[in-house]
C-alpha cells in the first residue's frame, strides 16, 4: 500500500520546518545562535573587503 501526498500537502509540511528549527536552535544554544550568525556575517564582510 502506498500513500501519496499532494504537492500542496508537502509544501504545507515543509513550510513549518524553518520556524520550528530556529526556535529549537535558539532554545538549545541559549540564544547564542544570534551572536553566531552576526559573527558569521561580519567574517564574510571582512573577507569581501580584503579581496
């Protein structure tokens, strides 16, 4: 027996993942992920300025 989901059903399921992931990441890292992301952006911008 196979179960087939429509494109819309799959889209609906996968649209909820990013917000759940971000919330879990923020909780697990004690909000340090915010600083990590900012540091990554600064590092990338510094690298771009050097080239």
